[in-house]
C-alpha cells in the first residue's frame, strides 16, 4: 500500500471514529462482511429509531462476563452479537456497562447469532477502545449508502506506528534535570501526541529508558490508588544520576482503555474487583497498550539499545519484538501505601510484575 493510499485510509478511519464518539452511525467493511454500527454509549433514542436495529455487538470479554460463551455463535474468542437484545439506549447500556450490573442483575436470556462480519466486528472493538467508549454497538447488516464508512484495513492504517514522526522539540528544564529536552511525536491523522524527555548528555552507552503510560490521576492529581506518579518522578531522578536517559511518555491512559473507562474500572474496584477483572468486566483485554509506538519513537531518536527501567518483563519482550535491544532490565522499587497495596499485589500475582 502506498503512503497516499494509507493516508486516505487513515483519514476514513479517523472520520468513522469521530462519528462513533458523536453517536452517529457508520459502516465498517471487513474481509468477510460489512456492518452498520451505532455506539451504545453515545447513541440517543432518536438516532436509534432512525438506525432501526436492536441487535447488540459486544466484545468477547464482556460476553464472558455475561456467561454467553456456552452458545455456539459465541464460543470462539472475539466479538459476540446478541439478537434483538435492546430496543432503547437505556436497555442497551444496562447490558454494556458493568457499573449497572448490580442495578440490573437479571439480564437476558440472550440469543447469540453470527456477527455478520468478524473482521469488521474486531475493527469496531478497536475503534471503541481508541475512542475511549464502551465496546458495545447497535448493529445491523450494511444497508444502502453509508454517510461514514471505513474498512478494517483503514483502522490498521490509522493506528500504524510507522506513521509517527517528530513534530517539535525544545529545551525543557525539569526538577530532575535542568538540561532536559522534550520531543513531541505525531502522526498525520491520529489525534494523540506522544512525547520523549531526554535527560543528560547522549554518549555511546545505552540510555536508561522508562516507558510511562499517561496517568492523569497519578501523574497530575497525586492519586494513591496506583504508583504511577511516584514511579514517574523516581525514574526521572534515576536518569539524572545515570550518564543519560529517555522517558517515553505514551498517551495510553488506563493501559490503553482511556480515562473514562479507567474511572469506570475504579468504580468496579470499589465493588471488590481487582484491576484485571475490572478491565475484563468492562469488555477490554487486560493489556491494551501498543508498545510498537515506543519502538517507533526510539527508532526516530536513533536509539537501538536501551537499559529498560521496569518491573514488567512483558515490556521487555514487547520492545524486543519491535527490534529494540534491551541489554538490561532495571527494577523500580517504591514503597506501598494502604490505597495501592491490592493494586500492586494484582500486578505481582496476575500480570507477572516483579516487585
């Protein structure tokens, strides 16, 4: 695919995600069928009446929570379609939003049917996550002309990290290092800007690198529910003590599910679920971040070898998969507090963090 073709596809996907967020119908065309979709979270009853469908498309993770995978059409991993599941938005939200599960404990019975296009359904789930919405749609077979349309390949083009380029750079004195430099990265069609902060003077040695996913609650507001803020600042000071280092600040809030969905996960944690089960009940994978973005940022910075500061061995494996040589893993140990002890225990026991 040429750069111009990829760019046109990325723009189509960007327009479709915009429609998704605004509660407008859109079409996704996959290799095995096309689907017309309307996001449950942003839909209104008037738009649903015009859309004229009451089937619902859910993620496979949410289908597991609703105990639907014993039906043949839902047995394989992936999105699940419920036939005639909801005739208005409120009823659909009761199915899609786990925060409403306690108020609506008796759901169904539901009948699952073939999605009508597994490739398009998979792309729709990616689009919902990228938009920060619940992974749930009103769905119908493609009918007539679509005002907004994209293909599954268009979505892949939009999220292709190779389209990322350096957009700007400037000196940025910070508390850990007055001589730091900040570098911003942007792709032509995708809205999220990522940044790198380079600390110290570059030399021939691999830098200390920290991949840090955006955490508004921890980094800015000082949340005690996680260790993100303390990890961020400890990493910066450790880099200042090394010959040089690079912080990669990735705009992938909540392990890639977005700020609003992260807050929904917090509410589920208040009901007793750990961070892993909260994400799954919302309908998302446990880990939804794209570490290929970090690999591309390091490529643009001409940094092929690094010393990675992380407690997560999966980050090492994912970066090495992107062609980055991780010559050393540096642990980042910090004290716990009464509010994040369970969070850190879940990291250790369920996602393999070495704490």
